[in-house]
C-alpha cells in the first residue's frame, strides 16, 4: 500500500534533482518527437518529465511505482519574453516552490528584483496532492503585462 507522504516526498526529491541540473537517467523510449525527457528513479519509484516547446510548452510529470503509473501532472505554459532575468526568476520560483506546503503548487505570492509570481490552486483534495488544478502567472511588479502564464492539473492515476 502506497502512502501519500512517501510518493509526495519522492516527487519533491525528483524535482530537486531536476532543478539542480542532475543528469537524467536514460529513458527506455522517447515516444514524442523533439520531446525533452528527464528521468529519475529510486528503489520502486520512477519520475519522468516530458516536455515539448520553448515559448509555448506542454509538460507532463508522471510517477510510476513498480512500473505502474500512479500520479501525474500536466502543465501548459506560455513565455512571452526573451529576458534572461525572467528565466532565472522562474527557476528561482521553482526552487522556492519545492519548500511550499503543497507539493510545488498552491496559493503562493513570491517577489524578487521587481518581478512577481502568483499561483492559485483550486479543486484540491487530499492536501492538494490527490486531485488539483490551477494557474500561475509571473510578471514585472506593477507592470502592464505578465511575461509568463500557465495552467496545470493533476492527481492520482487509477487503473
């Protein structure tokens, strides 16, 4: 029997390794042309991120236990700037989210260097891990437009 905390901790550990630049394990097969695939495994668990696109991205995070899919999240994002500091800011936000109460997503406001990030999660059950959906934006503080936006949804996978 899987425990929520065990799977949640594995997802956080996997994201930490991904954000710190740890080299991906070799995926068994890449089914999507031009997809970036990142894989991390520990004991019976495997975490995969599949991502396509650069300015408009579609990403899928999946967790497998004993080769069975058990949890996933889909994210669709739009980056409307070429500012290098925007990319650095979004990476900083991702690192900050690792330590948030709700597995990298939730009601969060974050500000640094004149840039702001906001995330809102709704339809949350099981502490936001079992079923969730939401959106996130980032932009220049008091600026007219956001430079990044995405929507996400995920939760347990049941066969």
